[in-house]
C-alpha cells in the first residue's frame, strides 16, 4: 500500500505548502452536447458561457436520453465520433447529459477515457485494471498526460444544472469555516476505506479542518468542502450546506445508477449542493480501489487540481465508476 495512504496532517500540509498550481482550463475542455435532448443543449450553452469554453471545443451527438445504458457495440462509434473531434490541446471531456451513464457494466466516463473493459464485466466483483492517472504526485506520467479524462454534467433539471454551474465557477477563495468530513459508519461493508481517511486536525495552509468521525449521519453542518462516507442511503442531506466546489460521495454498490432506486443515487449529492461526485454503475463489491481514495482526493484538490482531475487522480480502478458534476470547479487553484 502506497505511503500517501498514511499521510499525517503534517505531511499533508507540507505536501501542499508550496502553493496551488494551475488547474485544468476551459480551453482544454471539450463539451459534448446531445442534440436530441433540449436540456443538454440549454445547459451546454450556459456552461460554455459561464466558463468561457471556446466554440471550437463543442461536439454534437444524437443519443436517446431515455437509454440509461449503451451496448458496447452502440458505444464504439460514439466514442470514435467524440475522440475523432478532439484537438491536441484537449485534456478532458464533459458530456452534458444524465443518461446514458453506463456501457455494459462500465461507466460511460471510464469507457470514453479508457475504452470499454470487457474483462471487468466478466467478473464485476473482481479487481479492476489500474488507471495510469491514479496517484498523488504533481507530475503525470506520459501515459496519464495523454489521457482525456471525462465527466457527466447531469441534465435532469435545468435549475439544478444552472445552480451547479454557478457553484463551479467560484475561484480562489479561503473560508476559515471550511471542513472535510469523513464518516466511519455502522455499515462495516461500506466502510472499507475508513482506514484511509485522514486524521482529524487542521490543514493550516488552507484553513481547512479535517473531521474524522464515527457516525452514520452528518447533520446541520454549514461548512462542507469534502464529505465522504459509506452507506446505502445518506440521511439529513437537506440540513447541510455545501461550499462552492464541494466534493461528496458515498461508498455503495449502485450510487452511479443515477436514475435507479435500489440505493441512493450520486445525483442526490449534487441536488444537496455538492459540485462533483462519483458512484459505481454496476456491482463493484467493496474494493476501496474502485472508489475515491480520501487522502489522494484531498491532497490533489488542495494542491489546486480541478474537480475532474482530483477525482480521476483518486480512483485506482475506475472502470465501473461514473464521475459527475462540474469538471472545472477548482476553489484552491492558483
């Protein structure tokens, strides 16, 4: 297990003490619009204007917005169409829709970035393929630098989408009340990454308080920058206030089944006020490697990464996981 899992607060502070770096920029992001969905068209225009994404970075496709899952055969030409229009400057792709969000047992974001992983679908509960993008260092290996990481901007509601975009445009703020909450719950199976949670304390260089707690629920907190837990359903979200750019996710099997009802959808985090989240679209078992690694996610975000960069850096085996939210949110960027 790599040493960053055991980072103390002092080491974490020292690791980011050199100051934040420049995050992913609008000119490096491609927007993919589903012309068959009016909300996709509208929110893509709002996003482009809010973040000043160049017109040449817009890609148009036509998909059935009622389809939650694509077959690998149907996805292959879509992936070719999207990747074939990306210029050399593009480092990330934002698909502006809620569905489809899966390709077979893969998430559509991983399938676009890494290609469809048929082996994972043969053994969904087995180990995944390692992502070259995973890690906490500042420098990316050549294989990782060449990747076009991807995310979904949900379009189930225009009001939700516009509010999400507004939160994602906030830059360069420091709030003394900002906290990162890590909850070890009574759900032992879904607390498999609890041993990876950073210890409680203060990251003084960023005025962020880490709160490592044993609790099933967080209630009435108004300073949330990060919230990670493990439950089938996370209660009391309506009592919380997330800061602009906040990241939040829960370890459970079907959080990435965005329109499903068997477990809490990761969409609930965005509806509650978070700016980005993550969940798996098929049964992953509780391998922590298939979910955001807490110490890596926190370090990369505080170092100045954008939400999409920090989330992709934190997932070791991302085949089954869908990344959602505003990819350019970067409250700690230079």
